[in-house]
C-alpha cells in the first residue's frame, strides 16, 4: 500500500487530498484500488503516515514512496533544543574532486549542449546527467561501469550534486548512456572548439596531429576495428585500435578519430584533414606532423589543398645533409639546441637541420649500451662454441646472431661478424665466431647523434619559429600519456564497436576537462599539474551531522568539511567558493533535499 496525492481546483484554489491505495492485478493489468480517503493532511500527520508506510513495507519489496518528493517535508524549526552528548557523524562521502569536475563540466557548458540536443524523456535521470556522471567518473577515478555503479557512486556526493539517487545508477543505464551520447560526437567536438575559443582565446591556425594505439582485453570478435598491429603499449599479443588526435598548440583537444588497429599512421592523415575541412572550412591551417605521418603521397595531398605543414623526416634523410652537419655556422634557438636552414629543390620546401646536445647524450648512451650488449653476447657465443664437443649447426648459430642484432638494432650496424669453420682436435666442422667494428659507422654516429631533419613549405618563418612549432608536437604526445596513465584509457574491456567508440569519447571529454583545469591553473599562477589539485580537492568530504533533540527526533545536517590552509590557498587562487552545507536541515527519518 502507499499514499497517493490527489489535486483538484475548487473556487479558484488548489486543494491536495490523500488516499491510501494498493496495487491489484486485473484482467487489464495492474490497477490502483482505493482503500481509504484520508482527506487533507497536516505536516505532522504526513510524517506519521510516512512512518506507518515504512513499517508496513516488506523487505526486498520495491514500492513507491508514500509522498512525492515535490511535497515539502516537515520543516525543522529555526530553534530546537539539542542533546549534545548524543551527537554523531554519519555518511562521509567524496565531495571535493566531484565538485571540481562538475565546475569544469559546467565551465565547458557540456550540460547545456546535451540538454539542447537530447530530449528529456520519461527517465528519472536524464541522459545529460548520466553523461556528466560517466565523465566525472573517468576524470576523478577511472574504472569500469560495474565499479562505478556498485562502488564509486555509493561513496560520493553525486546524489547531492547531481540529484542522482544511487539506487537508480546501474550498469545497464550506464551502457545505455554510451549508446545515446555517441551520435553527438561531432556536435561535442564542434562545441568544445567554440568554448576553448571563448574561454582561452585559442587559435586554430596551427594544429598538431599524432596517432597512438590502445589494446583490448579479450578477443573483441564483435569489433571489426580490433586488429593486431604496431603496439605503442608493447602488447603485440592483444588486438588494438588506433586513435588519431588533433590538438592546438596549447594541447587543447579539437577532434579525434578511431581507426583499425593495423592502420599505418600515414594512412590516417588524409581522412582527418578532410574531416576538419568539412567541419571548419578550408582555413589557412598549418599541420604539424610526426615523421610517422610523412609520405610523398601525404605531402602532395596537403600541397594540392593549399595546406601548409611542418613535418619530421625519417632518420635516413640525415645522410643527404652530411655536408651541413660539418658546417660551423648554426643558429641557437634554445640552450643546447641549434638549427640550420637549407633550401630544398626548386625552392618549394625548406629543410631544417637540428641538433640537440641533450639528445646527443641520450643517443650516445643508447649506442654504448647496445654495443656492450652485442659484444657481451658475441663473447658468450664464442666461448660456448669453443667448449662445444659436438659439431654445432651453422644455421642455428647464424639465427642466434640475427636475434642478437635484432634485440640491439641501434648498434647492429657497427659490427662485422664472421662465422667460419675451423679444425679442433683434428676434427673439422667446428665453428668460430669473430667480429670487427666499422670505423665508418662510428664516425657517422659521432657526427649524427642528436641530429634530425624537419621539412616545411613555409617560406616566411625563421628557424626559431619553425623549430618551436614542431616541438609543440609534444603536446599531442602528452595528451596520449595523460589519457593512458591518468585517465586509464587502456586497456579496453568493451567488445562491441559502438561501446568502444563511446568509451574513447568519454575519455576525450575527461581529457578536455583535464586540459581546461590545466589552463585554469596556469592563468591562476598554480603551474600545470592538475593531478595535485585534484588530489587536494579529493580530501574535502561531505558528511552528515546527526543531532538528537529534546523532541525525541534527530536533526540531520549535511555539511562540507572545512578546507585546511593549503586547500584554502588553492580555492582562493582558483576563485572557487565551496558550500558549507548541502540542502536544509531535516528530521532524521527524512532525506535531505538535493543541492544542485
């Protein structure tokens, strides 16, 4: 049984009556049958009937609440006598990081966008609110949908901040949110571009593009994009998809696309460029690309469209600039970094030869390490052949040497290795391994270590501008590191193609919030380490203070913990003011109102 509200208008005034009803089965389905009409009820009477309903309600039985949430609860008086010795604290929940994430969500106006795009429907929790919940989970504590529903939501203040009752959050609802939000991917990307322009005055004349991969747990048989390919995660045993990401010079995400796991990086560029042009027009845009994107076909594609580019080149191209490496006239663009400009054939392109002292030391250390490994392995192989009593298999020995060089390819060209037959103890057919080191390889290594070549069709930029623009490609690489390490993009546990696409979309949204916080911090003089700020906010909790009163009823007040000195400094620099209390005080047998 439950109480049903009946509203009628009489003599221009609305009256509310209550009836005690029960659900009965009929030939036409479940129907409400009135047990008794109760008339109008005073607040105290409603509280008493609500208490009766709680007693009558059977365990494990789903039943409507006796009174609608729209009916005001019995208010707590302004003054009430409190029994201090019985005071207690209950229901401590995560609050600060959720509150910060919600501020970022609203700052990007993603709530307004999704409210405009998606119809409200009849669900008690709207799809935009569910989308916010999933993105907040990815931003604050990345985990599976099952963990979100069964654990994370239960220990957060989401019910207060979003008005989301915990019992209505389940895995099926979360999966359905994936299906509903995914079709709005393009609208979300366009909206974020506009918001970044408004918030940070971001320019889009220079775009950075790079590709990474993320792998699956399981076979992912229902996803045609899941293929085995070059794995940046060093998981060649797993299927994967490739993700191409476009970011601004500040690292703000503009767009992304998902490709088959075995797609080569250079085969993704044209598709991404065409997508950006269809969405934002053929602006005078400069593309900054890693050397993995470089192919003559792609260069020709960009030139035909009037596009401009700054791209890396394969290491082998350094050979063509050996003469320039020997020259002494270099331009210093940064401490330890020097460049030289060289005109390309027909004057259409400019090549930038760069050398870095830090990179030289790194490459030299790698060459030395791999050289020592090869020499030690060869010495062990030679000693083993020297001790061998039986004639060894020549093919097997050569394969061992091949694997040895493959594991240490950086220094493989240094060695000239010979396997020859020798006579030992009057027995022919034994093998001996000898090796020498090539002086020419060593000389070229000493000259080229720390050097690389860029190419561009920009003719009106100086060497420093070209180099600095290319180095900003690290923003795209940083975006991938953040999504994989901080936002846990990998591994992917979903197997259906649409669910995988949605998983990456929510990671993209969380990364947009991450970069927004980073920009916010930078403009507030707090550096650019979002994780530290998120962890500080996460220490701020919400908790219920329960105070027994002389009336025999307990007052429940939902409070936010007072920030400490360090947290107050952060809040002050960011211009954030936390609420001290959530909702109004309520009697303990009534749920407090949710604070939006």
